[in-house]
C-alpha cells in the first residue's frame, strides 16, 4: 500500500514499510506516527463543541520508547476545554502499552486587523531544477521512510556533518485516500531535522530524540516544504536540534529536539 498506515478500525492503524526508520528495521521513523497522533489531536480539538476557529499553536511529544512496526492505537482527549484556549492530550499505544504521549495547545488566532511585526525570513533557495535533482541517501541512512520522501538539498545533506536545508515532499498520504492536513505535513517533515543536520556518523553514533516540540506559525502552502536545521552536540552535554520549516512564502513552524547521544 502506498500510504504510511492502513486504518484497521477501532482507532487502530497498521504501519506499512514506508514508516521504517534508520536506527532499526523493526522500528518506525517518528515522522509518520507523530503525524498520525497529530491527526487524532486535530480531530479531537475540532470536535469538542468548538466552532472550528481554534488553531493548533504547539504540540509537544514525549517519545516513551521506540515505535515498532506493529498495529498502533491512537487516541486523544480534551484536558482543558475553552472557547479561546484549549489543551488536548493524546497517546499512541501498542498492545495497550503507551509509546508516545503528546500535549497540544489550540488557541484562537489573532484578529484579522492585528498589525504584522518583524520581517518575514525567506526560505533557503532550492537547487536548480527542484523537480529533477534527487538526493543520494548514503550508507547507514537508507530506510523505508527516507525512500518515501523526495529530498532536494539546498546545502548540507545526509552523511555530511553540519547544518543543512532541504526541500522535501512526501510521495504518499498518511492514510490511503485521505490528504494530509497542514499540521500532519508539518510534523512529518520536522522530525527529520536531527537527521539532515547530524554532526556525527550514524554508523558509529546514535543521536535519538526522546521528545519533539513543534510551534506552528501558520498552515504551509504548496507541496514542497523546506526544513532548515542545525544540531549541537558535545562531551558531557545532551544534544539539541533546532529547525525552521518554510513554504515558498516564509516560515510556517519551528521545532526543537533533545538528543540522546551514544556510541552504537
């Protein structure tokens, strides 16, 4: 199936090979399950007697353990209801065991007559011939998820230490026959920030995020998004990856990930 998950009923979802991550062939890249949980959170926030006027402003994921390529249950609930501010929590479970917990704040957007402040940063330019400049995935990185996305690097790249910026576009939806929402597309993209900007060789080092925080500025427009990321690691320190996600008009989200850095 050319989708990341198959809906098998009763809020349960079967991952396909396209969710597979680079650390272990039996576990998922967090982009697809993170987007799946965002889907449940969006639906819950919209269904809580609201008028559809609230927008998700922040989602924080706590990744309690590796997410296996096995059926997942997704659920979400409103913890703090409100007409202007609402807190939604969610979970992904496998065989009843929580694997991921999330908390999301939904807020009423600013009025249309709110003054715009600050200069809007432009995205890094894509490579010439964006549609026809595929990236090469080096040894140690190949996996089902990376193969499911089109990657076009503006600078840096997988296997090239240091900051990087990449235009990307998934080749498939989250679920068959259902377009991804802007929030789902954002989460799917930003979890790759620590990979594209890795400072260490993936064949010798692990740099695994136990959490992901995403601040959402506005819905992205267009199929291609640009992820601009940088990672900091050092002796005696936790690692940290930060990123800005762009569409062609400017920033749409920012993210941060704490990293567990270790020898493999």
